[in-house]
C-alpha cells in the first residue's frame, strides 16, 4: 500500500506571538509520521515529542538513523520540537517512570541519567528548544535531604551534556514528586549554583492543582527560567489532565501572561490519557487555544494598550 504525504500546511496568521504544540504522548495510537502530519494540517507550530518505544525509542540501536528521519519529517512539515522524557515504562516495563533520579540503586539512577543524556543528543540533532525532565517520587524510607542530594548529583552530568549541546534542560514540578512546586525548583536551582543550562517546564494545570498563586501569576513568577510550557485544564487539588473546558482554569489571562513575558518556546497540549481521542482533541485544542489567545492579547488593546 502506498502511503501519501500531505504538503506542509499553511498556517493562518495569528494576532498573538504564542506557538502551540501537541504532545505525542496524547497521540500514541498514531504512527509518528501520521501524528506530525495531523498536527501540521491542524495549524500547530510544533510538537512535544516524548521519547518512547512507539514513536522514537531512545534505546533503539538505530536511534541516530531514526532521529535523522524525524528531523526530515519535522522540517518537511515546518514543525519545531521539544523533547519530553515522561514515558511511563520506557526504562522498566513494571514500574511507572522507574527508575528515577532518586532511585536508591546507583545503577538504576545511572539508567535515568543515560536516558536524559540521550535525550539531550536527540534534542540537539533535531534542533529542539529544550529537553523536559522531572525528579521522580521520593522512594519509601529515603530522608528528604538525601533525596535532594541524589537529585542534584544525578543532574550534574545531564547539565554538562545540555551545556555542551546548547540545549536547555527544563525540569518540571510534578505533583507527588520530590520537586513538585515552583519553590522546589528554586531550591534545586540554588543548590546547584544556578547553572545556566537549568530551566523550568511549567505545566499550567499543575499550577491550578497545587500552587498558591493563580496560573497567570505562576507564569509571571516563572518567566526568567521558563524554557518549556505544558497546558491542559485541571481542577484545584486534583491531578488529572483534562481537555479544555472540563476544568477550572481561566485561560485568556494565562496566555496573556505568557505573551507579555516574551516566552518564545512551545506551549504544548498535555493530554497523555486521551490518546483514544487524540485526533479529535488535537483539533478541538488548537481551536480553543487560538480563540483564548486572540482574546487574551486583545484585552490590553481594548484598554488602550499596545496589542
């Protein structure tokens, strides 16, 4: 059977500077080339590419060749990319997100470090604007200080690789993890001596879930370190990624804050539990975000500001 390739999509001019992407962890029922074609046709500017066995396997022996194929596919469709490393079972088929950077076993921690350094190389080869990562859950019986020491030590070689590749490492505060809040990010940043390659992945839903500030205020507070943004709806106190409109977030102020800070990276829709409806949700999400962003940017103009 001959497969057809759609020509690059012509995206409509937006009245705002934001660039939206969609995460491949929400399109796992599609082949990667098909997912990229879908996103380009829908008008997305880029993709959050999770390194996993079904799309771009970071442990595959032919990773370099596969990466070159993905680079050509991205270029052909005019898509930019962020590399995400939140695959559930890519390292251990029995432990979700295991092993982590906090694992008691040094060899297990080294496996996660190796994955992240591979991700940095893939990001460099694809021209990605950041590599996303997270701390992991503190293992049972591990004192808090020891967990922070393990995290700092494990990130050392990854930050060295990121510096050499000129690709920022963007760590994500994740509910339930050791590093779960913006305050925790700053604790890590100061513990490491504020290294230049270390940045932040801000998940807008997580801000709604557990931060004391509003999501828009979180964006403004995080702006100097912001290297990657994930976005979805969510409810206060409930860590469940929801399609837009199913949660509690008021999105125009959030997108206005992103635009006003000068953030230039991708804002990636993060719906990893909705792959069964991925194509439909990708279409609905870009329409929702474009409407919300256009409205957000026009608010200051209506008050006499600069659009």
